C-alpha cells in the first residue's frame, strides 16, 4: 500500500518552556522539518509542505534501509552540523547541493509502522518504538529526550548557542496542524548594531536595517516593535540624520541615515545574520568612544 504524506503537527511558540512531569523536552534543531515515508515503492522524503525532495536526499534514502521497516511514516528534521557540532541552518542549503553525505535525519516521532496508524497512541509510546528502530552512529538519529527541569535545560541550551527546545505532552496523540500539545521556546540574545536605514511603507510593519559595527557589513533587518515613544524618537532622529544609500543597496521605501545611531536588537542566537530580529531601543554613538 502506498502511504500518503501527513501534514505535520506544528508546535506553538512560547516565551518559556512548560514545567512539570507531563512533558518530554527535546533540542529544537535548526534545519528543514521533513517526513520520511517508507513503503513498497521505496523511501520518499517530503518537506513540511508536502513537496517531494527525495532526489536531494539520496544518501538518507539509502540509510532508511537500516530501519528494517516494511512501511513507516517518520516525522523529523534534516540538519547539517557545523564545527562545534551544532545544527547550522546557514550551512544546510549549501550541504544539500554540495555535501549531501553530511546530512542527518533526526527522527522524533513515528506516525505509521508496518500497516498500523500510530497517531492515536501516546507520544511516549510512539517514541519508544521509534527509538528501538534506530541504530547508533548512523545518519538517521533519534532525538533523545533531555533529562532534568525545563528551566535548567533551557538555560543550558541557551548557553550552548542552540536554537531552543521543544516540549511535548507525553500522553498526546498526533494531530496535524497547529497544536498546544507541542510548545517551542527559542533562545535569543540582544546585541548592538549600527542603524543604516529605516524601511517604512504604508500599511506594512517598519523595519530597521542594521550593519555590523566593526565591519559595516549589512546583517539584515529588525522589526520595529518598540513603544510608541521610542518609535517617534527614532523617526525624528532618522529625519535629522538623513544620509545617502550605502554603496550597492537599493530599497525604494528606505530612509537612509548617516553613521552614529546604535540599535539594540533582540535576535535568534548563533546566526551570522539577523533572524527573527526586533529593535528594542537605540542610542546615539558616544562621542570619543571608550
């Protein structure tokens, strides 16, 4: 029987992970959410939107034979590791085309096995079966549960520069679409960048365009969700500091500014460029430095 793609269960974003014994905590890997389907037609791998990307993941398709399943649907994340051994989203796109043998499939849920639909089973039981199928040391790995208290785990992940954690109710069934049975908490840091411009279009959110203070390299945009008072102060400062566009940058709705305004930006940790970034506040560069 040919199995069909099942739309994934999508976790809800929360500020802090949930406390209590009713949850399993796992690392939130920074990769492509993917679904591996094994049946009589072989192994196929789909993106989270149901696109067939099997041809990009040939090495992982070969590896799927090690699972020993006649048929299965496995929910997981395709990742690549950087030098320190953390999942690296920036490297992933390059690895898919140039180094496919470096990809891993981290499996965290089992929806179907050998003719049985497992989605009504408790998550804990589904994961126990999944763990028993996966051999150590291969390119298909099991997403191990993290022991300890939620707060302590999250603090450790944050210190390690990992993206965050996903907490899942032990007894929950698998249901496609957004769910509060799975919660994700992300690790962020706050850093200072040079403000080079503000992008404002009627009816759209405003963004601050930021550059690295040491090199002047453009690192991305930050959503301006600060208080009304800070926003008004920013618009006034931008008007007073209007300057020419940096070389090679063309953005029609942008008001460019001269150097001298430093923005505090909250953003996802461990990224070279800004991701999920928001401008918290800004200040004038101190005269004379120090």
